């Protein structure tokens, strides 16, 4: 056993292997070898030329600002005839890369800090003061309970609350939407990008876009694909959504800006696409809804704080920017080409294995053992 281990150690430690060139005259193996070599070389050319393997890459850094323009006229029971401009229907006025465009609303006018009957729910309906707890609040309520049970209507009694009164009514939003004219509003999107690795900056307002052009252009997929001003209805049409239907309950829309830049060729321009993000689940009966509440405060003639509560339904627009820039880099080219050339060695190994399978004498010809005494004698 000791001798066997010793022999194995000697054979492993005191041996040296050197490559031996053996020319195999075989049409089968020769054709196969050349064919595999051609395939590897073609793959290298495809990767370098078409996949741009000779170029280094960098991802985009982006900043987005938006500006909405448009005027709408409404005539409601609560507010009467009213003009709505951008300060009224964009809430909040400024966000980072997104904005909320109000298209519909439920209005509760002339609310004051006082006591009134809570809106009827399972937790607020009562028959006597015993059903109401003074100081009790709950998440979906409108105020703090006073402990009294009062009439909400002739047939329904609810717990009295201290809060903004009269309380907001739970109702479906108007259909059609109050701000139906919003389909003709426009969005001006300003997008500045930077590829830090290449010290390259650009914006979606191209150098050939004059102020007069920007004052009149509107994005069109075929006629004017570079204009950064978008009509709301056109965005909805591109996503195969009906604006008037979406305007009733609101929704979430994404504006994609894609920058794929080849800096070696000087090609770098934005590509725009659109998608609705909160589409209805086919297995759900629930209608997609997007809303928020805000209030307009003022003082009445008695100097008492008063507000108009608005539950606004609308479309949230998120501007999402993606991009990648590519530029020639010698080190990147060397690494990629070197890695791909290593596949040629795999071809040699495969052909060696194939030759061993087809030729019994291949192994004898390929490998030859030379003793140390033969080296000394020679």
C-alpha cells in the first residue's frame, strides 16, 4: 500500500506534460473542425458588430419637469358656474416626475367646525344615546363623537360628531366627468439626461426646436414624434383607453421616455411610449379608482373658518425615464474578443474527443511517455 502511494506521488510530482502536434488526416474531423471554427468566428463578428461588444455602456441619470395647460368650464349645484385653470386641477402643484390631473369631483361646500350627525355606517347608526360613546373616533369617521344620537334624516339616526360639518356624503362621482374638457389639455415634458461615464448631457428639447415650433407643435407618432408636448386624449388613445370613461373614476398612466444612444455615431434621441398602470383585473368586479381629497379654506362674513371639501378623481401621470449609452472602449473590446476567442480551444477539445472515438490508434499517437533515462541517453 505504501509503495502504491509512493508511486502515485512520484508519477504526479515528477512528471511534466508538453503539447504535441498531431496532424489527423480525416475528412470527417477536418470538415467538422473548420465548420466549428467558422461558427465561432461568425459569432464573434456578430457580437462585436451587431451586439456592439466593442463598446462600453452607461445608464442614464434623469431629471423631469412637467407643465400642463388648459381651461375647463363647470356648472355644479354646489359651486355654480366656474372656470378651472392649471392652479385648480393640478394637485399638488409640483411633484418629482409626476402630477395628478383632476378630471372629476364630489364637492361638499361651506363646511365649518361644528356639531352634526355622522354619515350613516354600521358603526355610526344608533337608536339612542346609549349607542354612542363620547370621545370615540374611528379611521373612516368624520369627527369625534359627542355621545348624542341625533337625526341624520327623517328615517335614520346617527351618532353626533364634532368636526367639519356638514359631513361629506358617500356617493358615486358624476358621470360624465365634470372636467370632460381635460381631454384637450396638453402636457409639456422637459427631460434632462446625463451619462456620467462619458460626460455627456442632453435634453429632449432638441437644438432645432425653436420657441415658435414649441408654441404650436403637438406630439404625433408619425407626423411629429419628437415634439415634447402631448395632448391628454392622444396619450389615452395610444394606450387604447377611452379618456371620458377613465375620467369618471380616475386612473394611473405612465409616460415612458427611452434613451438608447450610440455616441460613436452621434445618435441620441428620446423615444416616447405610454401605458396605463392600473388596468382593471378581469377577475375582479371592482372599478379602478384614483382619487384624493383637498380643501379650499376661507373666512365667512362672521370671521369663522369655512372650507369647501373636494374629493377629486383624476389621472396620475408618472414620467419614467430609461436609457443606455454606448461608446467604443479599447479595454472592453479586448476583454470581449479575448473571451470569445477562448471558444476556439473548446473546438479543439471537442475534435480531440471525436478523434478518440473514431480512431483506436489516436491515443497512442497523441500521447507518448518519455522516461528520464531516455532524455539522458539522447
